[in-house]
C-alpha cells in the first residue's frame, strides 16, 4: 500500500501543467459504445479511474490502444451488455454505460455501483428517466437488469428531481439514439457535460442546451466515430491553486481555464490570493495571511463540492473562524478527523463544519479516505511543520496525475514511499 511523505513548510514557486479532465474523459470514453466506428481521444489523464473505465469498456468488447496521451478506441462487432460487479464496484461512473447500452442494443445488465466514502450514491434519477424513455428496469441480485421493448428507446420530456451530473450524462447519451426528441429539465451545468456534448455532436448527434438548465436531444439513427482532445481538469487546477495559497507561494497553472473556475477564483481572491490570467493559464500568488471565509458548496457554477475538502485545509490555518457547508453529498466530511490529526480545530455539525483557524499545523500520520479528501491532506502536509505520512494514496492516484512530480517541480519536499 503506497504512502506519501511530505516535509512541510516549503513555499511553492513554479509552474504546473494541468492534465485532461477526469470527469470529462470518463463519459466521453463511454460514448464510444454509441458507435461501431473507430474514435480517438487526446489529452487523456493517466489515472486509476481512467484505467478502470478502460478495463470496463474492454470487458464489454471495446478495443482500446493507448499511445502516450492518446487512446484509439475500436468497438468490436459483438458488444457484451453485461457490466460486471468486479469492475463497476471500483468506480461509480461505471453506471454511465447503462444509457448507451440500452440506446444501442436495447438491453443492459449493469451492476449497482454500491456506495462509497462520500455517500450512498443512489442511481434512482438515472433509472426513473430511462423508464420514461420506455426502458423496463429492475434491480435483481445487485444488478440493474434493463431492456427496451422493440429495442428502441423513445424520446421523453424529463424533469430531474435534483441536479445530477451523471444522470444528465447518462440520459443525454441514451437520447442520442432514441426515437424522437428528449428534453432534460433541471439538467446539470458542469462544463465536463459540455465537453461530452461537443463529442456527441461531432459523432453526428443533435444535442443542445436550449436555455440555462434545459438540454434538448433530437434522436438520430446512428453515430460516427469521434476525434477529440479532453478539456483541462478544473478540479486539479483548483487543488494546485490552493497549494499556492496554503504555502504563500506563487504557481502558474498552465492550460487552466479561468472561465471554468469563476466562483473558485472569487473565493480565493476573498481568501487573499492574487490571481490573474496569463497567455498560458492562470497565475496564483498566495497571501501571507489567509482570511477566514465562509463557503457553501453548490452545483455548477457554484463552489464545487470536489474542492470543499481542499478549502477546509486552507481554513484550518486562516486567521479566524469560518463555516463550510456541504450541500451536495451527505457524508463528505471524512477529511475532518484527519485534518484534526494535524492539530486543526474543526467541529462537524450535520452538513456544516465549524473551523477555527490555527497558527500552525504539525506533520502527522494520516489516512486518505476518498479522492478529494486525500488532496486536502496533501495541502495540510505542505503547510505543516515536520513530516506528514499519508496512507492509502491509491485514492489520490484515482484523480491526480503525477502529483508528487508536479509539486516537487515547485519546490515541495514530497516523495512516495
Ligand atoms: C459527479 O458525480 C462527479 N463524478 C463527482 O466527482 C462530483 O462530486 C459530482 O458529480 C457532483 O459534482 C464524475 O463526474 C465521474 P451527481 P455523480 O449525480 O454524477 C444524488 C470526483 O471527485 N443523486 O451529480 O455521481 C447524489 O447522491 C467525483 O471526481 C441521487 O440522489 O454526482 C448526490 O447527493 C466525486 N440520485 C447528488 O445527487 C441519482 O440517481 C449529486 O450527485 C444520482 C445522484
């Protein structure tokens, strides 16, 4: 089980190149199930979650050849519609194969993904929407068993009861090959969904956001292959921006796009950071003193839940008290107990965390519990005096490409042991 050791207290200075977005690459990879043609995808990050998705698609009969940062994707003539528990349980996003398999083959058997550290992660919104499009779905032996009468989904007018990134992606992909028009109301606005929509329209689909949170899809008979380069990862960018802030350093994030980070930049400016766009990305300068700022996570374009744990690391060393409220997931505070091991003063009350900033953190042995919580421990370790050892770093490898290399290039004393 890999560990990471950090000797904290260094001011980070330098540049970090932001990798392709995990949460854009995952649904785009799944969209290859919608065509029999060859596709290629560039700027794919080398992450555990991407490897898991490749394994899942290969198990369904999709051939994938990697050449550096490019993937060449070739669907075989006989695609299996059974997504096995062994693969699905490793990553929630596996449920995204449900819509495409139903749309293309009229049947699917997809293991329920099961919960994870941050919550039960139900898929009822996905299932109810597919039912409205004519699919018959039942949950049996831990699997979603689905079929479509005469193998053709029918477009429907669907209103999501709550905003869901995955359900929006699943239904958009299903609707591309459905008969007629589908409208999705209360659709998620994340930019990774727009990257998926760009790919689907390159394939010959007809998908568009008709107004703020409504997406319309005119079903077509078949789709072509695609060639695309994945958008940059805004959550990775936000995480490293906070590394500059917590070490009072200065980092240029190459390829980061300000337009996807508006609310994060607003928050970091209020915290005291100096942020400006450059020709190649975004430059962040951390403040000498971090201001205590209350924050509540929201659906996009609000402050992203995927940066909540990282913000909590900042507030742990802010100059006063602050409150962070998590409004998206029911259990996304696993990092509190670990941050407290550094000496942070944080109390959890339901969906709120009350933080009293302290002067210094002390290095500690800590445990990564989920992907983004583990990056908040990295941030605390970069700030803390002395050595920090982070256990179970496979969580980090799910979402951060070459993390140690990128941080040590900016002067961090960090290594994998
Ligand atoms: C996506 O997960 C992201 N994952 C998550 O990033 C991100 O935290 C989340 O969106 C919210 O932004 C990928 O894109 C691969 P949701 P997803 O459906 O689609 C509830 C990371 O760190 N819900 O928007 O699973 C759900 O329980 C990951 O990269 C239902 O109740 O999230 C949650 O409370 C972590 N029923 C809320 O909606 C459903 O059928 C938002 O979930 C579906 C979701």
